[in-house]
C-alpha cells in the first residue's frame, strides 16, 4: 500500500507527501547556495536572543564556539534551528501539535536490504513506514 500522509487535516500543510533527504548533504547544499547568492555565512555561531529595538533593524546576541557574547545588527533573521526554535519560543509563537507532539530518532543500518520489503522494482527506494498498535505512533 502507498501511504499519502493525508489521514487528517493539518494547518499549513497542503501536500499529502514528504521528501526524504540526506540532511548533512542537503544542509551543506543550502549553505553553499546561500553563500553563492551573496550571503555572508558564519558557522559555529549560536544565537541567544534577538532584539527588535528599531523597526527593520533586528539585533542578535550571539557567541562563537561558546566564547564571549557579542551583539550585531542584521537585515534579516531566519530561525532554521528546527524543533528547538529559539525565536519561536522567544516570541511565544510556537504552537505544539496536540496529536503529533513527537520526536524522531533516525539512524542508518549497515547491510539493510530494502528489497526484502519491496513487492516490485518501483519500491526499491521506498521508505517503509510501520504503524504501531499505539495511538498516533509509527516508525520508519
């Protein structure tokens, strides 16, 4: 059976599918693309707080490699931290999903042969999702 991920309405979700990517490679591609498009890219920076003292001129409090804190004004703030969402928490915008308030544990297994679960050739690259006999629980 193919799963469409459309089993219930979800605010802001308008597609019944998802993408599976190698996060390390994908994140590197995004970082490199941003740099190539003219963004100044810093790595190893941890933002502690964002200040909005002047309209259109956010200021961030940050540290590099857990050393002394610094502040600087920026043109744009993007919170791409994922579930941790420090800016969403700071602005009290984070809304937890009452059904899928979950986390994922993912790992790679050596020697795993997807062909064992595939019924035909087109399923060789499928990610198989197994629904557990617990409310709103699944693994892949």
